[in-house]
């Protein structure tokens, strides 16, 4: 899926999710409970941990449902996400040339 700031690749399990999903941007104060970590983190903290430059954060897509952020592409899924067998996706921000300027950021719930 091509978005104004980059290319988003959604996992099949997200596409089959049985609730209404939306894409939002710039909600760095929202909290997410990354799967497997047990504690909540603000999106700003997650972006800092992963080294996402501040100027990219406002245009980073956030996939959510009525309860909040469900997936931060390339970073993590919320612990509410249960479909672990197909939970890979990626976000490739565009550079000035409108081509992805970093290698695809991917996250898998079971990195082993």
C-alpha cells in the first residue's frame, strides 16, 4: 500500500482482522503494550528505542482499532494481537527521491 510518506506492507492476518481498522499518524503520546514485553510504552519511547529520527515520527503510520494502536509497522504489535503465525509487515519511508531510503523495517513477533 502506497501512502504519502512511504510504502506499507501489511501482513495477511491484519487484512483478515474482523474489526474495523484505521491508519493514523503522529500520536506519539499514545501507549502500546508491545507483545511479549508486559509493560506499556509510549509511542515516543518506542521510536526512540528503535532509533527512528524525530522528523520521521509524525508521518509514521499507526494501525489501530477502536481500543487504540494495534500495530506500529516495523516496530511492534500490541499484546492484544493474537495471530502470531503471520505477523510480519514492513514500513519503508520515502526519501527525497520518493524511493525507500532505508532497508525495509520488519518485525516478527517471534524473532527466534
